[in-house]
């Protein structure tokens, strides 16, 4: 096995293909849409998906920032060498795609200001810190991880949804509905400005900002639109009632589905909630099994 080549191919797969459950959800949305302009938009989005898969072109010009989740069973180990290979494989994958150059040059201050321009090489875009997922996780999307499991999930997260995302505290008032309704209000505001709907919003609820965002990322990696729980369906219905619709044109489908991942909570009056309104080319996820 050439792990660098395998990682490179997995990055390309994440950028150029979409899961069957999302294709199914989009086709269903097209079949029920009565707004002519909105139905046309959904049909163009579907065509974009099919062309990208056929030609191995990126689903979007914003090829995204790589995020990595390592799903590991109790009998497996990871080494510093593997972590280095993940970074190098991502660099090769972004170059081979090719991704859009987005890495900012300069020292920490110059990078903030973007005063030194960009690296021409797409692979200079470093991934976010790697997240480790084990069987000890307690959440809605908890995995039944076999002892010999070692899966590497690659997520490509676009800039538009990040701009519209939010992680903040909610005073729960001993009410689940209060927390969820607050998250829906945040999402409704962000979806109005997102532009590239229909979305698959992700919600993580935890004890800290890091934990809530980690729960959100896991839901994006593991979520399946063919298997939605009652709360996810409730949020989907509520957001579709906004009538924002595809590309903001109105209609029945503002979101294709929802990922809601609730983790451990602490004894306090607040819950930390993280929401991300993924755009219509997301989630871009592919998995390498080792």
C-alpha cells in the first residue's frame, strides 16, 4: 500500500464526488418542488454533481480546508510517522486535484493582514488540527468502533459556511426546545445570507466551544440523510418552513436534512452550541480505511 497515494486519491474523491444519500435527497427535493425557478436551480445543482463525478473536477471552486478525523479502535495505534504521512498525502492530494491556492504567506501578523499574498502551490494549505475519535465518545453519533478499526475521514470545509457558522452559549432554561429553537434561529439568519442553499446544517451541543465544534465535525463525517432521527427531521421541517429555498429563490427546500450531535453536558445553566450551515456542495467527505 502506498499510503501517500491513497490519501491523495481520498482527498480528490472528497472534492469531486457526493454520497448516495445526498443525491437521493436532492432528487426527492426536485420531485416535490413546485416553484419553477427553484426546481431549475436544483436541477442545475444535480447536473453539477454528476459532471464533477464524471470528470473528477471539484464540486466547487472553493475547494475547502482539509479537516481530519481518525477513527481508532482499542487495538490500533497511530504513530508520528502516520501523522506526517497524512499531512504529506493531503499536500499531494490538493496539488493533484488541483485545489484552489488559498494558503496565505508570511509570519503570523502578515497572515492576518494577508499582506504577502498567497502561495501558488495548493498543497501549502495545511489541514486543521487532527481529531481522534474512539469508542469512549458519548454522543448522538457515537460509533460502535471495532477494536481493529483505523479509519481516516477527510472533510473539506468551505469558506462560505464558515463565515456563517456560529459557536456560542445558550441558556437552556431547563428546556431542550429552547436550545434547539435558538440554534434554528441562528441557522435561519445564516441561511438567508449563505446564498448556496439547499444546505445540510450541522449542530453540535457540548460543554465547551472545542467540544461543541468537535461534535459538529463528527456529525458531518458520520451523518446520513437516509437515516435521520425525529429531532433532525423536526429541525429540517422548521428550516424549510422559512421558504428561503435553493439559492435563495424561495420554494420548499432550504435544507436537505440536518445533523444534530449532542454530547456530554455539565451541571450549569448554559449549553455550548455550534452550528454550521453547509453549502450545497457539502458535506465533502471521503474515508480511507487502513
